[in-house]
């Protein structure tokens, strides 16, 4: 080639030492020079290439376009690839393709036999690093998806939040969610979500109107294969009737993956992009892994939701469905389960009529939480009711009721941890001038009487129930004149701790009750609000709480 004298002397030694392959082409598209690095990159001997066409280095599908583009560049001096680095495939001497980074430059003052120089660099390492980076980005995103779902209180909320979290974290423009319908054995559409400023009304309408069977694109294919499925160009698939709606919304690429828990399919997620985008196998593997992770989490949430529903049902059975109306007395109560994992608390209260026109009022606290504590709570409540019922042999007083509960607990104890119970039992006798209350206490916090001259405790502490058959229950009588309120509570009130560990205590309760006379409803509301304020932002776990107030209107 016609290079100047210095270049002719220096260039071959410099180019032969370069690690990158260098190819110089003339105006006819023939190879005028190639350095030895071509041997390592594409397996060709340099001497075999000189004088041959550039197309020998290209896959068949690229050759025709190259000829037209090169001729136009030779005539005009302008080409899209000149001056830039482009990633494309090259053809190895052995017949396979090699990904290369190609940089083209025009030779200055080119003579007839030297027009363009090309530098070829192996791009496989770059591609591998890019894919590894992309995979790590997707893995991090799926971890953020799972982390975001952990904040959901139940499986329904988590499922609802799944689509926006997926789109946001994985950088897709739209998503749909499908669930299997056990009755029809088909997938039904749960929801559609799009990024802010975007919309997919046609996709949403078409998905909502369809029930997808096994094998139907895209969700049905995922259902049958239990692996991700991708369509990189939806516009090239006109036969897919539902996905034609995605094309109407300008969506170009779609991928779907299963959400599974073991062998159970919980759902199928579809992700769509407005841009046509490649979805490498590595990313499909990440989506498959994400589907398993999300499925395990959602399955656990669903199981926990079922347990909570059962626990709520059991807890309601341990409390009265409503408080009765007592002539001359207003009643109000609050119950709040604790913050632990027991699900079912050990606190209960009850109000029931006695045969002679009086009323029994009970509040009790069982040691512990969970199923065993719930069983003891149920035994306590039902035994107290039986002892006070019209079928009882004698008219029961507070001591009779508490002794009956104590005996039942001792009979039921068959070993294992001791489940003792603390309780307060009142028998109310309403009269024209107020209410007389007979009070028995078994190891429980003493009731507090809020009256115009300040709150005061009532009763004599006794021993808890379920420990010893020899139970002595001291009983006191107190008058509740008009304008007074009696408060019964469990230790979840007084033992509530703020973030420093300080307890609400009896002093805190007395401060609430000393702020003025209130009716029963206002009293329980004030007490529970003060306890919630004590617990706000506390690191300490809240205990079960029950508050029952009886007020005699002025």
C-alpha cells in the first residue's frame, strides 16, 4: 500500500507487536495488511488473508449489508461505524462466531490501496462482565423485592404490592399477575400495574377478560413448564391474540416467570418493556430463582394469615361478643393482644346475670400465651360461668366462683409448666341509691375506684388460682355511689414500658383516673390511649391488655 516512507518503516513493527488484531482494507474491500494478533483472535494465518475480501471475517448474514455500506463509504467518505467502537460477531477460521469490539478509522491521505484501518478486540470478557453485572443487578433487585414484601402485614397485601415493586426494582414498564383458579383449572388475571406516566389499558382489558389454560402464551406456558418464558419481539408474533393488546399499548418485549412454593404454583408474573430488550439465559435463571424466593415468602405469609385468622376466632371465643345492659350501670371494655408470637392472649373478662337479679363480673389473666394458655383461659371463663349459673346449687359469691375455678384448674393440670391464673370477681347488686359491689381478688391487680375525691384501690390481695387447693379468698364490700367508676384491668396496663424501660405503673393509671370523672366508655378510652402512648416507639414487647370499666351515672 502507498504509505509514506517513515510509516512504511515503522508501521509493520509497531502493528505486529499490538495485542489487538489490526486489519487494513483498500478501496475494493480487500485486506491489504493484517497483523499477527489475528491468529489468536480468529484463528487465521495473516498471509492467508492478505489480498482476500474483508467478508471472509464476517458471518454470512452480515456480508451483503457490509458490501453496500463499504461501497457507499468508499464513494462518500462517510460511514456510520467510522470513528466509533461497535460490538458485533466475527467469523473464526474454525467456523464459529466470536464477539468482537470493532473500531474503524479512516487512513489520512489514503492512497488507492489503503482506505480504512480496523482494530478488532475480543469482546467476550467485556460481554461476560456486562452479563455478570446485569445478573448481580437483578439479584440485588429481587432481594429488594423480597425485602419490600416483608413489610406487608399479610399475603393479600404482599401479592397486591408485588407488581409495582417488581416493575420498579427490575426496570420494566408494565406487569400483570395471574393466579390459578382451582375450580376452573385455569389462570385468572389478578391485576395490572404500569410505571408512573405509562399506561396499558388494552393489555389490562384483554387480560381481565381472559382465562388462560396450560400452554397458552405467556402465563399458560409458564404454568405448564414451571420455568420463565420470554418473547423478545411481541410485534413479530401476530398469532398471539391476547398479546396483540400489548402491541396496541406499544409494549415490545415480554417475559413471564412462575411464583412457586415447592410444587405448588402460586402465581405467574408477566413483565413488559416498551423497548425491545434481550433477556439472556442468566437473567431468566435469576427470575426463576426470584419466583421461588417470592413463592416461599408468600406461602409462609399465607400460612401465617390462616393461623392468625384461627387465632382471632379463638380469641373472640374467649371474650363476650357484647356487654349486657345493666340497669343503673354503664359498662365498657377494651382488649388488645400482646405483641409476641403467641397469637392468642391469656386475658379475658366476662359479665353475666345471676339468678337473684345480681350480676357477676370477672376479669382474669392466665400465665403465658398460645394454645395452652387459651385452653386455660377458656376453662377459667366457662367454669366461672357454670359456678354462677342458675343451675348452681347455691347462690354464688365472688369467693365461691374463684374457688370453683381454682379446683377446675387443679383437676385439669396433668404436668408440664404450671399455668396459674390471677382474677378479680365482683358481684354487683344494683339499688336505687347506687350499686353495692362484693369484691374478691386472687393474685390480680386490685380494682381502682375513680370518684370525686380521687382514685383508690379496692379489695384485699389473695393468692393466684391453680396453685394450691387450700385457697382463701378475702372478700370486701364497697358502695359505688352515682358519679363513680370502677376500673378492672390486667397487668398489660401497668407493666407497659417505654423505650427507657420505665413502666406505666399503678401511678400512671391513677394519674389518668384522677383527671376528672368520666363515664365507662371515656374511661377505658383514656386508659388504653395512655398505655399506647407509653408503648409508642418502645423496644419492649407489649403484653396482652384488658380494661373493663363500670360507671354509675350521677
